C-alpha cells in the first residue's frame, strides 16, 4: 500500500502559482482546455475575482437578494467551533438562493477528521449545490464553511490545497491522455516528481486503466472518465475528499477497488464527504449520514442513531438505510402499478 506524505498547503500554493505563471506567458492561445473545476482553483484571479452577475460562480450579490424564508433544520445542542482541530469540515447557517428559490436552507453540519460522511437526499434536494459551496465553486448567499479551520471563501487557495474533489459532472482536459492528466494534477498539487510517477502508475493499475492510460480522455467511457478523475483527485492524498456520485457508471470490479481505496484513506486520516443515490454503498461505507430534503437537513447521525429515531416514528428497529431515508423524507410504500399492464 502506498504511503502518502501529508500535503503542505504553502508549498502547493507556490508550486501551482509557478505553473500558472508559465502558462500565462507561454503565448499559446489557439486552444483553451476546460478545467476539472471549471476554472483553475489555484489561480489568484479566480480567488479574488469580482462578483460578476453573468458568472455561474457568482450568481448575484447576496446583499441584493430578497430575504428568503429560512427555516431551522437539524441544530447542534452546542455548535462545534470551526477552530476545533477534531473537525475537518464545519458548515454554519449555510443558505443558497436562486432568484426566489431557496436551494439550501440554513444548513448546519460538522464532520470529524477521518470520518466517512454520507450526504443523502432526493433529486433537487440541494446536495450538489451544498457540495459546490463547500469546495468553493458556488458562493453562498449566507453562512460560512470551514475546512480544517480555514474559511473556504476568505482563503480559497489554502483550502483547495487541502481538498480533493470529484464532482458529479466532469469537465476534464480531453486532449490529454489519462496518464498525462493524473501527472498534471500531481504537479498542480505540488507532489514531488518521484512520487508523482509512482503514484500515477499505482492508481492506473488499481483502477484498471493501465491499458488505456495513453489514450486521450476524449475517447474514454463514462466509467473511465470517473476513474481517471478520481485518480487526479486523490494523487496528493487530500486531507478532505469530496465525492459526488463517485460510483455512477463504475463496473463492479472497479467499484470494489474504489471502496478499498476510500477505506484506506479514511484509516489514514482523510475525511470523506460522500454523496450518492446508491443506499447499499452508503450504508456499507459511511460512519455517519446526513439527509437533506428541500434544502433542509432533516436527519443526521450514525445508522444506529437513525434507526432508533425511525423506530420512534413507526419504523422497524432493524430498518435499512433506504427504509430510513424514505421514512424521513415522507415517502411511504404505495402501489404504483401501471394500469395498462394489468
């Protein structure tokens, strides 16, 4: 098993800044590749750019929005301090509105270091919007997010050096080969050259991408793109890893390999924030789960905690996570047969 040294945020910042200086003065402007994060997460101009109403990252100035109707979801008896070193992620009073629609409604959440946290909700509940705000891709209307005690929006360069991100919708450098893309990501995060080569080959092998490593990403299948993006997200051994639907389009063999990698990461201190619709995988992997519905955190705790609360409202004491989820969001078993099949 590969042993990864802990990343140094300051070293990563200086290394990636150097990469971008070289790119800006290279004179090559005939083709502009997309980036995994839509814009480069380590670019100074990105971190300090003014709020542009046309930008997808800065939809509107929060001060110009009419106050949405904010409601209270799950509240902590004692709000965890963002400076508490036992917490890797702290979210406080997080709100995001689009025009008059409240997508995320006063979300409070805390994830401990080394925890495998599952984030569940029906389609349109606010899961992906929350993750985008947590990783610095979407500015909150209100509220704060801290990664390892650092405010995501006050010091985005430092926080992004600590993160790995696998978004639901990938935007990769399609004119790079898979191997080139992983190597580039290693350089971007400031991983030593010798470690980049070794880690890249190990990741390609474990994720069953060795035979296709020198093919262009544009020719990759959905599952292959997902795996190469995961390799790029973890090559620097992030302290916090955000995964949005990581098993979508993944074959069973690779799925097991990914589960083993994620387990090893958490055993060595990485915190994983994991969103998925596959309840069986969430139940198997996650130590704690949060359920969001209509932008509100409606349940949070270990599987045993959720079972106990569910049993108090008529649920079975040995209920599966799927049963608990459906009970919490208010969906009950009903006959939904197609009349024309009778």
